[in-house]
């Protein structure tokens, strides 16, 4: 069981900002440390004894995704496999509140698949995008959460754990950039729509 120790240390490390350090080698080391802390938290929260201690998984996912491009490509590949493993276990939590963050794992898997284009076929990408939209809608309309008032913003409005929503917005811009690799397909418009909703920038959906 990962309770207050060492969870508190990992949580604090999760909030670190390596890019603020004054040397490139320190920044790299900081990103490796932060990615490890986020991965350790996400892995621990896959175990039932830790469910009552889990919180703000979307923030851990965002920080992990933000650090990975600063590390060697092997880290992206490993993260893709890990997030895919977590996605296979959805819905993981019996708690309705925790279930609300399930769609963030699908979004993280989509971002990693876009970073590694050979990982999924076009048909698999389309299936993943449909799953993401359905998961977000299911969370909003689930009879298990009638007491929750959701914010209007797509996906980010599902959770009050908003400490790293700004990172998800930056990742939304990255999704828009990746859409250029899918010109002439329905995937491109879907990616632009996701980017528009994450960033609340409607110009993306009009491209």
C-alpha cells in the first residue's frame, strides 16, 4: 500500500517544473525525476489497496506527458505501453468521483499514439477517438453522478483537480499540430475538434 509515505514525496515531485532550472543537464534530470514520480503514482493507483489514496490522476498524466518529449524516445514507447495497460483496466475505480478521470487516460493514450505514428492504424485511431468522446459523455450523463455540477468545458470540466489544466491546454495545441499528418482523413478533423475543445480555441475546428 502506498499511503502518506512515500506518496507525499512523489506528489510534491509531480508538481516540480524542471524547465525553470538554469542548466540543460539539470532540466533533463528534473524531467526524468518528474516522469518517474508521475509513473510511480499512476502505477500504484492501479492496485486496489491504493484506491482510497488516489487523487488528481489527470494532473499526474499531464505532467508525465509534458516531461516525456525531453527524455529519450524509449520513454515515450514505454509510456505508451503503460498507459495502454491502464486503459485496458478501465473503468478501474468503483468510486464515481474517480471514474470521472477515466477519459483522461484515453486522451493520454491518443497523444502518445500521435507521437508514435506507427503504434496505431488509422482505424484504431478512429476507434480510440470515438471511445474518448463516449467516455467523456458517459461521465457527464452517468446516473451515478447526479449530485455533481460539471463545468461546461469538454473533458476538463469533469474534474475539480485543475492544478495542471494549463498543461492539458498546451497538449491540446500539440494535438492540433499532429493533425497535419492526417490531411484528407476524418482523423484530422476529429483531432482539430479535440484541440478546439481542450483549448477553447474555435479557430482549430474551422481549419
